[in-house]
C-alpha cells in the first residue's frame, strides 16, 4: 500500500522508480524474492512476451491490480540481468541496482509490436493440459506424415530415380509452405500488418471477424499457388506411372527375335498379319516362308493414321530407330557433311529401352521444374480470360472454364500430330520385303547381344540364312530431303512443359471456383462437368502419347545424349557384376544343400517328391516377389539370354557351362539338382516360373552369412596365389577365362566409382561388398 500497489493476495514489490524508491539492500533482496514468486512471475512473463503497456497489469481472480505503466526498474529483463551481473562479478553493491537501472523510458517507435503467444502463455498458466494435448496432437500428426512419406518413398523409388525426384519436389513445396506460413504468422501477430494495410488497401482493411485483409489475401494467394504446384506434381506422377506401360512395351520390342514359332517373334507376327505364310518343305526347319504382300509405314496421312495403333507397325519403326541408334553408318554421315556422329561404345552392354526410360524420366522432371519464362507466359495468357470475364460479366465462369479446358485439349491434339509427323520424318525406312526385314533385325535382340557378355557363351548365333547379304537401312527422309521439323526436341520439351502447366492451371481454377462460390443452374453444372472431363482425357490419353513420341523424337538423328549413353553402359556393367554374384549364390545354395544331404540333392528320386517341389516353388515365388523392380528386371534379362530361341525355356547347357567356368567341379550334377528342386510337373526343363523360384530361393532374403560365404568361395577361386587379396589384373584374367564381358578398364572404373578413388587391390570382404553393390551414381 505504501508504494502504490493495492493490498491483496498479490505480492508487493518494494522496488520503486528513482523519484521515490528505496535503495536499501534489504528492499532489493526482498523485492527480488517477491519477484521470483509464482503469480508475479507469470505476470512478468506475460509482460515480457506482450511488449504492450496494457500487459503490465498484475491480475488476480476477478479484478486487475497494478499501475497502468510499470516503473523502469521493474523490467524482468533488467532485474534478471542485474542480479545475474551482481552475482557473477560481486563488484556492485545490491543497493545500487535500482539507481543503475533508473533511466527514463525510451520513446516508443511508430510501429508497436505485439506478441502472438500471449494467449498461449495465458492458457499455459491457467490450464497447461490443453497445451500438452495440442503438442501431443502435433507430434502424432508429424509421425503419421513421416510414416506416410517413408512408405511413399519405398513404393515409388524402388529402383526408380524419377519417382524419387517427384516426391522430393512435392516435399520441398510442403517445406516452403511451412516457412511461408510462419512468415505470415509473424507478419500478422506482430502488429506490422495492421500498420501497413491501410496504406496499401483502399477499402476497409479489416474483414469480418477482425482478420487483416492483406494478410488473409496473401495467405489465400499462397495456398492457391501451393495447390497449383501440387496439381503439377500430381500430373507429373500420373503421367510417369501411366507411361510405365510404355516402357514395358519398349522392353518387349527390344527382346523380340526374328525367327521362330514363339508367339512374340517377328515371324509369327508377320504370319498373323498376312505378310508371310508358312509352307511345308524338306528343309531342316520343316517349313518355308513365303511372302504374301509388302510392308510399309504408310504412303499418306490416312494410311499412317489407320496403322498408328497397330502393334507390328510400331514394333518395326521402333526397331528401325534402335538399329540406326546402335549401328549408325558413320562414313555416310560424314559424307553428308555431318562433323560428329555419336555412337554407342559397346552394343552388348547397352539397353536402348533403359536409355529411353531415362529420357522419359528427364522429360517428366522438366514438367515440374518450372522456370520464370513459364510463369510469365502463363500469367500473360491468363490475362485474356480475366479481361473477358471483367468486360463481359454476363459470361458464366463455368462456360469460360469449359472453353479454356477444351482449347488446351485441342492444343494437345495438335502437338501430338506434330510429334507424329516428326517421328515419321526421322525414322529410317526399312526394306519392303518382309524376309529382308527379318534378316535385318536378326541377332539384334537385347538378350542375344547380352548373351555374349555372360559367363559360358563364346559364339554369337548366326542368321538362319548365312549366305544372304545383310540388308541395310536407308537414311531418314529428313536427312535425305534436308527437311527439318517444326522445332528441335528442346523446343518440343518447352512446349510440352507449357501445355502441362496450362492444364494444371485449368484444373486448379476448377477447384477454386467451386470452393469460392456455388454452381447454380443445370447448364452451368454441365459446363463444369465437361470442363472436368477434359483432364482425364489429357492425362490418360494424350499425355502418354505425347510423352512416348517426344521421348523417341529426342533420341534420334543428332540428339543422342552422350551422358545417358555412358550411364546406361556403366549400369549394364554393374548388372553383369551382380549377375556373376547371383550365380555364385545359386551355386552356394546347391553346395550347402548337398553338404547337409537335403532331399533334392540325393541321387535317389524317392527322397524328393513333386509335392515337395511344389512347396519350394511357391516359397521361392513369394520371395522373388519381394525383390526390387530393378533386381527382377535383371533376373529376367539373364533368363532371356539363356532363352535364345524365345521359347520360354532356359538352355541347361548354357547354365552348366557357366557353372563350370566359375569353378564348379561337377556342373552338370549341380544343374540336375536345381532342376529336381523345382520339378513339380515332371518336366525337366527350366521355365521362367521355375527360374524365378530358383532365384528367389537363392538370392532373396538370404542370411548375410550365407551370401558372404558364397562370394568368398568365388574369391578363393579367383585368388590363384592365395595371398588373400585380389588385384584388378587377377579379376580381369579370371573374368576373361569365364567369358564375362568386363575388361580390366571396366573393373578399374567400377572400383573407382564404388570406392570413390583408385583401388588397385581389394580384400575378401571388400570383394563381397563390391560384387553385390547396388546401382551407383555414375559420373555425369
């Protein structure tokens, strides 16, 4: 009471302003002790966070207590700092604290800041359970979001870098959204928005509910942009995963053989289409192929449009592009005045399908990486419909959405037609005789070229008619007639990026228009639904076609990507090394089973029944399905290389020869044991289903000790001098004796990539890690 503070339950602070405050030591000590008590500490915390004069009021239940304005020496920061300084240095007497901090208050700036956490602190002081519950909810939501992120990455990035890049872009936008939301929070809760809004907005700066209009519109615009970018990312992800069916089709194209009665061979396809007829003859094959009609891509627009969806025509065009990519006629290119011709170093170590898949991924990623040019052009074009809606307010918004959406669809169809024209313009024409087409592509399937690089294979298979001269492809019409396309592939990619962004803007505007105002009238509802119908048409019909044609267009003529060629070649070399390790695991599985005297390695057939083989096949197939997509793809390539005739059966002689060269003493017995393991149908052939079961049992979910044991066995076979170390020369000589398609330079480069530096020798454990290493990042 004597110091001007009302009496009551609140503690009394004896420290006063210098105009009349006491400077005694006891008063200072007592004041500090009272200051540190519970209720006054809460009031001081509120004052420190609020920074407003009205907050310097000590409260008790039911009434306000205290002066309107605090004494200068009552600042909690000053008192805390002064006491800390006095206790730390012991130089100033406590009685001098009040006088030391008795300075006149500073003039307040024009803009007053206010704290945004005042209500939070009050709630904490009165009811801390609410704060703890809110923190728990935020933590739970964060854990759920993080779990969903991990599952999404595991689902979409299993051997696929493009899916991972799309997810990275999405979570990057979410992170940016968090920073912007925090900036808006600071902007609105510090009082700065209330100060500048009347200077910017001409109308009432506050909207209903007391919210600041400038901050609210800024936050709304940011959420609109975030929604737009989310739609862009969703479109890119949908386009890529829809286009995955296209990459599987390309893989079938690359694995198609020329001759044979298999369902997917060129011979069978030509017979079904009526180009060939099989006639019985006295030849060793028992049949003779007779041509019925000639083949062509199409002589005019109508014929090309009619055959554009035909599987055989697309296959022949794709193989012609691939043949020209792998085997360019360099001398003729130089004669035509071209200075540089990009070539593939080793066609046996190159997958054109893998190259196109990476090109497709880069095109999809270019859609989500928006540059300033795309934003400026989009804003300029959006000004036209906005001006139309403002100038003619009687036009319904739904009708404008309908017109804009299907104008984008029309642009997409025109763009697809331009790319189709370019594809025919740059595709080398094939011979019109069907038999010559088969001879041209004979021996060029991926598995035949890869077969020469696997252990155990020595000779490349010859053509069915070796005395016939190998046909040659002609140059593309664009090169002969010196005709150019409308744009280069980079300009085509820019046009596709703009088209996809326009589509995302259209979809976002449809969402926001429905959230902004309700749709009235049946006609407007029809317009709105028709505008929505354009999006799936573009997303699942036109965009996959555009992506496929744009990928092919960017991979022909002079637009080969040398970096991607090196990347695909290095990746194939790594897969060859992993194939060698997987064969060692298959050998190790049989060796352990024979050592443990398991039933399927016994010579007597009575110890192993068909039902036992069926159980093991089912177990192996389940394990195989757990492997990553890239591993399953590599297993299929290995099997396809052993199935040269494309009959769906692996050649056991090839497997036996590979095992023998790898150091197995009795390779034929090992192969027979493997056949007995999966022989559930009584047929001793190794079909693809049986080989999947073998690969799953030997390579999927195996104990680390067993995998290391298998590779140490192969290490000992290569380490001829027995010093416990392998040099690159020993590895190269061993792989050469096995006919594995890796040279000493390849091994040195792979070691350099894996270890990040030169590695002339490796130990046993380093050899184990090196052979089974996953796909590495190649030099760019």
